[in-house]
C-alpha cells in the first residue's frame, strides 16, 4: 500500500512537471509571438517615419530650388539677426573681458 501511495505521488509529480513544461512552452511561444509582433510594428513605424521625412525633404528641396530670391533674402535676414545678436553679446561682456585681461596682465606672480 505504501508503494501504491509512493507510485501515485510520483505519478502526480510527473504530471505536475509535464503541466509546468506545457505552461513554460506556451509562455515561450507567446513571448516569441509578441516579440515578432513588436518587431513588425517597429518596422512599420520606421517605414512611416522614413516616408514622412522623405516627403518633408522633397518639399524643402522643391522650396529651395523654386524661389531662390526669397531664400537669399531670408538667409540675409537670418545672418543680420545673428550678427546683431553677436554684437550685442560682445558689447555686453566686453568690459568684463577687458577687466579680466587687465587683472591678469597687471598681477605679478613669482
């Protein structure tokens, strides 16, 4: 009787192990399917993004080649704005730079 009980316990363990193996295999399959789905979704998003960027690039190329006079004027305005900004910044910090240079030039070190 004890051997029947032990045999039944072993059978239960084997059945539980087999069921666990099925669960693990199902989880692996689900994981692989999800990874494949995620990869396909990512590739789709990449293709859409690439198409969008290509379209935007083509639009910019068409704009720049279509009306070069407007582009020249826009670039000149941007350049003037940057020059003005640099002059303003230089005027703002020039006194500090002069003071720093004078301090370093006039200080004596051994």
